[in-house]
C-alpha cells in the first residue's frame, strides 16, 4: 500500500511538473459578441503572472473566470495585479477595445507590440481625442502604460512574468500588418497568432517564415500548442476572406508546416482554434469541417471563456 501511494504521488508530481503554462481565455470570438472577443491570459503554470495575448474583452472575461472558479479573487485584483502586461497583435478593435475601456481602472504596466501596431494605438485609440492617452508616447501622454516596441525575431522579456516573447509579422489583408508571438518559459513554448490570412491568398511569405522558425521546436517536442484563428467556414469565397483563415486554408498552411517539421511530429499537436466569427451556425460548421478533414491528426481545442487550460 505504502509502495503504491509512493508510486502514485511520484506520478502525480511528474504530471504536475509536465505543465508549463496556464491559459485563461477572457474572450474567444472574432466579432459581434462584445463581451467575448479575442483575449487570452498566459502565465507560467500556477503563477498567476499573466501576459494578455490581445485584449478584445477584459472585464466580462475576468467576471466569467471568477464565476467558473478559475480565479478566487476580486475582479480588480485580476486586472491590476494578475495581468502584468499586454501583447496587442494588431490594431483592430476586437483585439484591444477591452484594454482601452478598462485603462482608467488598470495599474501601471507594459504594452508590447510591433511598431506598426504601436502607431495605431497612439494615433487612433490613446489619442487624447478619442480617449485619454494612458501610454507614454504621442499626444499628452499620462504614462501609465509603457509601450515596448517588439523587434521581429528578437527575444524580449515580459516584465513580472518569467515569460519571454518573440514577434513575427503576419499579413491581414494587403499592407495591413498583424503579428504573432512565440511565448517561452524555460525550454517550452506556445505560439499565438493574431488575425492572419493564408500566404497564397495574401501573396505573402510571412507564415512560411514563421513555420520554418518554429519547426525545430516541434521536432524537439518543445512547442506545447499553437493558438491560431479560423474565422470563416469553407463556404466563404476566397475574395471575401478579409485576411482570415478557413478550415481548408488552415490545412493548407499546416501541410506546409509539416514539410519543415516532419509529418509524424505534428500528430497530436495541440491546436487552439481562436477567433471564430459567431454568426449563424458558423461555430458548429467550422468544428465539423476541421474534424472531417484532419489528415495530419492534429488535436483541436476550442477555448471557452473563463475556463482554464494548462499545457
Ligand atoms: Zn479580429
Ligand atoms: Zn483583425
């Protein structure tokens, strides 16, 4: 009996040690649901020191997480103390309106973004005319948020979290830049992509560059998950994608990734599907289409607002 208890506690410890990241989705949709738009908190496992990956919905997501007992503190504590900084992938409202609206109640922290996105934040949102400029750049800055420019491919430390991030450029319709970040903790990684079109449609090589650079991490089993958008079902015409992916286009891109990383290494890889446009029966249709055409045997995960995911 004693031996059994010892063995099972070792197993439990091993299982616990295998987790590196906590992710708390604060918002999961790509439109319409203003109380549930793209934002994912990521922390080292059980540390509650989060970087927000986009910030479409903040307060409504925190309240949902508290209701689901993901957090056992007041919403103010999550906003001010648990969230240590923001990564904003691109300048669209569904990825940052929660940050803007909650800024008066927020505490001092950093916003990480590529320069293209920083300029949009300062010129159009924290512009003094549309909202008080809580950043440290631009028109009449108050300086609550320090804007940290991300250089493509360079590793940046995220203050207060123990996480590192490395940014990559994405194409989200012609000339409109979005971005991805590779989030690292020790030797493990999660890749988060903001909105993106497929290289073929966008006439771009951004995803190919990204796939090449993460392929070694997949081969070494260091990539715990990829968070990527699928906005529309396959029926969406290619000329009306507005810089987004469908299940078929996701397959097209992952087949390219498998050429760099080895098809056998993608089997069972965890893919967190983000940014589904919720109109009509889109969510059900997208899930069905992903499941029906899955030659690489990827493991799809559909995040739920407020519900903890650990990897
Ligand atoms: Zn979006
Ligand atoms: Zn967008």
